[in-house]
């Protein structure tokens, strides 16, 4: 029997791309002598796909063992749809791993064998596809470079991979219990205490149509990735504000010393400057105290388990 793997892919109205993806997956499975169980998570689409056509495609490729369409009750978003798909596979004991990929073709199925080969070297870990080249506009590449720099400064991590990855059953059990996958899968993967193998790959062109991701969803996605490291960011903000407060306090003390203990000529604007600096000092100290209490609140609260909560958003499960 060929080794069986599961595919998790989110779909939002782009059923033509899912059809093309199934054909490519069928070809890859034949070449690599494996079988795929595909879980397509319908993220609240208002256009229903042709299930008969999808079933015919699966019938034409015997190595696609099944296609399960999981329809969500509402649009949860790309990352949460993926998290729901992972939770759907949490109790499967007959699969050797899970591949997460987009259905639009930008994650090329031809790179799946490389991910699975890398996963064999880390049987309890995760193999992620790092991005070497992608088809994007200059503005997007510049913005993405700025975001990566900001992410590294705030989180001390380099996040140069996305959702395209191969997950071992051991790592899957960790992920479906990690509340952060509700916000961002790749950032959550970077926090797991399991081996992570990097596999370089080039992003492929879309099967059809133009990217649906606009500026607002992109910013929200970036903030979601930062939220996974909110504790690290809060600690860094606390230290930064305290250093700024110390510098401000030293400037105020220097001004007072010059005014009371030296004959150095003091201009009238220095008192205004001292007042402004004192106001800034108090605001920074209050911000640091607020950040510390927010951190303590997050640490004392009980994290929600996706495996227990995400299935309630599933409206329908249909196996073709």
C-alpha cells in the first residue's frame, strides 16, 4: 500500500483553482508512489463549486484517496480555515503526515516530495518551504521586506516561510493544542519545541485570476503573526520604555543641576523643555506599568484549545 498523507487547503470561491490543484496532486502522487487525502476547507464561500466535477477529477486519479469538503458556517479567514482543517485531522492514525498548502497554485505541488523527504529526516518535526522567489509587485516586495525587518526587531525571529509545510503526526498533536494557530500558522510553527527543517522553494504563478489579498488583509495578517509573540514584544517594549525613561530623567536632572548649582546661563525655554520631558517621562512609566500588567494577565489566563473549539464552526462535512 502506498504511504498516505493528508492535504489541508483553504478555499474561498476559487473552485477552478481547486480543480487544477487536484489534478496536480494526482500526478505527484502517481510519480512519488503515495496517496493523498485532501481536506478542502470552504471558508464561507458564497459560490458553490461543482462537486460532480471535483468527484470526476478524483476518480481519474486513483492516488487521491478522498476529497473531504469542510464547509464553515461563516468566513473565518485564511489562517483560521487552515486551523480548522488541522483539527479535522487530529484523530487520524492512518496518515504519515499532513501537508498544508494554498489552493491557488502559488504553493506548487511539485515541491511536496522535497518537503516529505525532509520530513523523513525529522519524523517528529515540521518541514517548511522557505521562499526564495515569488511572483509579486515591487510595492509588495518592498513592503514585505520592511515587515520582515520589523518582525525580526520585535520578535528576534526570521519568518521567511508561510503556510506551505509538511507536519508530522507528533507535531500535529502539538499544533492543534496551540491557541496561536487561530491567528497565524507559520508564526506558531516557529514557537514549537520540535525540529523545523527548511526547504527552499520558489513560489509559482496562480492557476487563475488575480490575488485577492489587499492592503488591509495583509496588514491584519502581519499583525496576527506579531500577536503570536505578544509576550516577547511586551517585554521588549517594557525595557525600551524604561531606557527611554532613564534617558529623559537624566536630561531633567542635568537641567536642574545647571539651574541651581552652576552659573551657566539658562534660557527661558529650558523650563518648558523640562516640563515637557517630565510629562513624557510620566507617560512612558505609565505605559511600562500597563504593559507589565497586560503581560501578567496573558500569563495567568488559560489558553483556549483549538481542537476543542474550532469544530463548532463547521457547518457541513462532505466526502467525495
